[in-house]
C-alpha cells in the first residue's frame, strides 16, 4: 500500500509541475501530505526516471521541467 501512495503522490506532483502550479517546497509538501524532504526525494527520483531536469523557478513560483531539445 505504501508504494501505491508514493505512486499517487508522484503522479500528482508530475501533473502540478506540468501545469506550473506546485508552489514552493513547503506548499507542495502540504498539498500532497508529505514532508519537504520527501518532496525533494520525489523530485530527485523524477529526474532520474524521466531523464529531465526539474528546477524551481522563482518567477513562476513553481517547479518546472526544462524544455526538451
């Protein structure tokens, strides 16, 4: 069951990143019900599995994917 929760949270985070609506790490942690540290861990996992860079954009106030080349 824990794996399913992790999957659901990861999927939600991907959707929010694509929409550029994650907010800061603290806001994101509250919205998906995890700690800030877990947000960072999920983002690191996404970088490895998706092969795309993800960074926090202060102007957008959201994590975003880099553009594909």
